[in-house]
C-alpha cells in the first residue's frame, strides 16, 4: 500500500519545538489547555544532562542507582569520579531530594545538583550592591569600563585626568550603563604591576566623584585588598577581583566587612587545562567556597569566567560557546569580551579600536548563552545591540509594542 502523497501531507503544519526556547514549549501547552498540566513537559517534553566531577565510589553507586530508578542513565569514568547524568527533567526534579535524604555521604551532592538545576531556570535573583539593586529579570545589564591608567590594553586609559575619567563615567551612565567599573592598574599580560599607593591615588578621586555623580553603582576593579578597602570607603558598591578572592588573602575580609557586591573572576597562573570549562567552573566554585568561609553571602556574588586571563583565544571561544554550563553555579554571570585580543585574532590583527563589531557580536552571543552582565568599553553601542537581542531572547518589551502604530509592520 502506498504511503500518503505530498499533497495529503501538505494538509498538516508540523513545527519542531526542540531544541528551542523552553518558554515556547510551555506556551504551546497552555495555548491548548489554559491552566493545563505543565508537568507533562517533565514527563515527556524535556531531557536534561549534567556532568559531575569529584564523586567517591560509594556516592557514584548511590547516584547511578537512584537515577536509574527515576528513568535516567549514568555514564561514568573508570574510577567513577566523573559522570554524565542523562534523563527526563522529572528525574532531576526528584533526584536531589533523594540524595539529600539518603544520608550525609550524598547530601552535599544532592544540594549541588539542586543548585545546578535552579541555575538553569529563570534569570538570576537580584543582587544587592551597597544601596543599589541589580535586577536581571528585564534585560541584560551593561558594565561600563573606566580605565584610570596610562597603559590600558584597549587604548582608552585616561591616566591621571580625574575630570576626564568622571566625565567618561557620567557619559556611560547616561548612555545606559548599569554599573561603572573603575580600574587603576592594567592587567594585560605584559603590564607592569602598580604599587598599591599609586593605584589608590589613581582611583580614589574618580570613585568618590563618580559615586556622587551617577545613579548607578560604581565598581572598583582591583586585585589588592587595600585598594578595594579604600575604594569602598570612597563610595564603591562592588569589588571586581580578577583573582576571585584567591589572590590577596585579605580581600575576602574587605568584602565581608561591607554590604558591597563581589565580582569573582576566574584566573590561573598559566593557560593549562584539561577541560577548560570544567576547570573554570571548579576555580569559580573554589572562590565561592572562600567567600562562604569569610561570611560573604552567595547572594552578593557575581561570577566572571575571565576571558583573556590565562586563556588562549581557543580557550576563550570554548568558554563562550559553553557559557551556559556556568549557570550551574547558581550565580549571575558577567562576561568581559570587549576589545579582547581574541577578537583581534579573528579579525586578522585588528587593533583594539577596530574591534567594535566583534565586541558586539560576542556580547549578543554571551547574552543568549546566559550572561546577565556584559562588561564593555563602547557602552552606547553595546546597550543598543543588547536592546535588540533581548527583545528576541526575553520577548519584545511591552513599551516597544505600545509605541508601534496600528498596522505598522517590520
């Protein structure tokens, strides 16, 4: 018997929904059954996968048994310390509780899985930064860069021109920046370290004047606790540490003592990795542990994978491609790809001032992969690019729809 003809098949409209936005899948269910059972997605519509490292043999055995009981599967390494967990969303919705209730040997594993699952869900919860509130639910935020240095890699350093630095920060805030990040020491690979007293002299007047002049939080970009402490006293609401509390041993105490937020960046002594994304996640997790021991609430922390810091261009691109894996840490993600040398490599040696298009492209890619904040030198252009990409990623803002004349298309 012959199968259906092309004409018969053309009677039907068939649209693959996966892979695609989970919101579209949810909407398809509720359109058919308003107030219907969204749990059907967990039973049939969504599969999940998690990579786990650091398992003890007994933990691996319990994990595999529990996951199989729930309809999933586990692939593990020869020694059982690493595993790939596969299964329906319903399995992972139940698995963490089962591991927590099993006993103390698997309790922390269950908590880690629960955190990883929640990190994949909605946009991160707001972060308090001094008297400011960073809300990630409406759009991707932008951090503007003010380099109070004579040797910035990007060629935008203003040196000792306090008035010029403050004017630049004010202009960035007016252009839509949500944070102004002030740095007084170049961190490019061939830069010369700056004594703390010199760095303090550079950044303090700029931080003090900017904190009084702009309605957004001012961040201090430093690896030195003494500089961070002075900047916080001068009005900084965020400490942006390129060593994620693992450089200066006094930095955690400075952050813990105030109500400031922390950007914990990944860094390393050399670009030597097994799996670069897994290793970056491990390094950031270690920073979160340092913060916890110092009494810093995780709700005050933003993480940064540290593009360009002890990473080759290939490493940087791999981190961006798999940026969503960092959401398993449960913290908002900041990415600073602006004008980085990786863009220069891809654009056949373009100097920093000619890397705008590449910077915007990576900003949009990172936002689509889960970045909550984009650090940028070209604030106005980045804000405009993200306004368009956010309309696709998060839905067209109601304000935009309200301004669209009746019958207007395109």
